[in-house]
């Protein structure tokens, strides 16, 4: 059986990552073992609908997309996420996975672009970082830091150097925690230090005020 519990499947613009602004189908899996203080998808913690892999593929195909993002919650908390990722790649889509970094990336199809968080101290879940996952990342992948305050920013700078992240992944993403750090302020910190990172401002929140289904 390859059933999964799904919170929602929707077609929208990618709000962040390297493909920001591109039309994308999002497959949001239900459930997450983390409780980050800034989480904006708490509605995906519980509930959802149990669906077959084929029904998911059929709904995705109905949008005729190029880009697919599998997200959550924490999608890898459901073991059947792995065969879904492979099936989506087999359909010829450009597939990305958004993951907390707290569950092993071993077994993720190498065709998938992984966007992995490193949880900062102010997330309240820094202890859940599985640093061995960095070894599973490739030059096509991305690492994201959600920055809640100046301390998080300095911590992220240290981790970039400690793990030589600029040599390991395609993009390092800095995202201001919505309502905690002003995007302009974070931009000024990045410019002052000449950091080799991409600032992202979560386009979906600017366009749709973080409404579900966008």
C-alpha cells in the first residue's frame, strides 16, 4: 500500500525557494513531529484525508504542471512520501521537497531538489536538527534558515562556515520570521556582511495574506 494522509493539494505560485514566482502544484502531507514557534501550517498537524498514490498523481496531472512541491507538516514523517516522490519524478515533473531536516534524507530520490531547514535557536526546535542530513545534500539542493532575531542570524552565519554550506548546496536561503524580523532589516544585515545567501520574503504571504490554498 502506498496510501498517504493529505491535507491539501493546490495550484499556486511558489512563494519561496529558488523557483519563487513559478506556477507550482503543492502536495501538503499531514502531520509533523516538530512544533516550531513560527509555524504557519499548524492546520496540517492533524486530520487530512487518506488517499492512494494514484489519486494524488491524477489530481496533480489535472493541473498540467511543470513544478511540484511536496511539503507539510513534515512530509518525511510519512514513509510513503518516498515512493510518491519517485512516482512524481517518473512523470517528468521538476519535484522539490520541503523538509524540516529532523528526519533522515536517506532514500529520497536523487532527482528531487531538497529544500532543507536548519532550525535556529529561536525556532524552539534547534535540538531536532539532524546534521548528518547535510551529507545527503547535493549541489542541486537548498538549505533554509528562518531568522527570528539577530541571534538567529549570527547562529546561521556560524553554521554556514562550520559546515561549509556554500560548497555543498546550490542556494542558502534566509527568510525573516513573519512578524518577528523586518525583511528590510535582514537585508541590511546580509549586505553589511556580504553573505552569499538569497533573501526570500514568502511571496504567497504578500499576495494572499497567507490564506490556505496559496
